[in-house]
């Protein structure tokens, strides 16, 4: 993951905040509402003009408003797509934040002395067992966080 350790990935996710994405969703939703209302107002204005105007002036007025109606109508679905995109970004980030885990430090390999003592002294636990367990926990957390970052990156760049 470009030099990122599993622990660094964990720290990145934990320090992130989705509040700006939530605020952006609110702004975008308001924009969709405004665009939709503008379309309604423009269509109503066009109807009113055609109701009271006649001939060339009515045609000119209708032609003048029509591009505005079309532009606003075309913008609504584009802005709605942006809303979905921001919402997806928030959901994926939250998933990543809930899925990463702290990475325990990599244990030190047992010394030859510790191994020798465990081999010749009854009742002394084999240090290799705890070392392997520690390495497995370290590797599992690290691999998990790298996988989460890869999935997050893939989901947010498509």
C-alpha cells in the first residue's frame, strides 16, 4: 500500500471525520431542491407568458425560457448523482473505520539463551510459541488493515 503500514492505516482511519461529507450531502440536497423548484418556477412562468402573450412575442418568450428549463432539468440528475457519490464515500469510509484494527507491535525473536533454557528446564514455557502467536497477531492485523485500505481505495476511485 505505497509504504503504509497496517498501524499507519489504522491511525489514518481513526483520525478521519465524516462530518464534512455529511455537511456536503446536506448542501447538495438543498441544491437539488433549489434546482427542482427553479424548473417548476420557470415552467410556470413560461405558461403564464404564453397565456398572456400572443404571436411572435409569445414564441420568443417561450424560446427564451426553454433553454433555462432544459439546463436546470438536466442538472438535477447530475447533482443527485453527486449526492449518491458523497453518501457512498461516507459509507465506505465508515466501514473502513469500523473494520481496521490496531496492530500489535512485532514481537522480538526469542534469544538462543531463552530457547536453550526452555529446552533443558522442565516447566519453562517455550518462548517460540508466544513469539509465533505474537507474529500471527501482528501479521493478521497488518494484513487486515492493508486489505481494508485496498478495498477503500478501489471503492472510492471507481
